[in-house]
């Protein structure tokens, strides 16, 4: 059964960018549109780079008798993630420029 809970898969903006890149890549491949595929590949790489740069972390917090766990995805830049960001943004810009020049 599908519902609103399915949208939790895209709970972060960079996951939505990955999904958008994948969704745009399929028709671009089908119709053999190079500029659109370049743009979609850029979105995919940028989204994956940001996913790498937002690792999931948990921290145990102790305050007297109270103990809890805090979890989240605070940004922590990694060299490989930053490289994917740069390449992805470059491909997005290059693909968009080629699309606009058609």
C-alpha cells in the first residue's frame, strides 16, 4: 500500500536531486539526447556527492541520569564528495548551456 510514508525516502534535498537525475536520464537515453543526458548525469553526481558529504551519525548523550541518542546528517565534507560536487555541477552547467543553445 502506498501513501505519504513513501515520501520519507526523499527526506533530504540531495536524495531528491539523485532521484531527479535518474528520472531525467531515462528519457534522455531513450531519445538519445546528449545535452539532457549530460545535465541528468550532472544531477546524479552532484546528489551522490552531497550524500557522501552528509553522513549519518549517532551520538550518545548523557546528562546525569538521563541518557539519549541524537542522530542526524550534519554536513562533513569529504574530498571524494567535493570532487563529485564539482564534476556534477560542471556537467549540469555544460548540459544546460547545450540545451539552451539548441
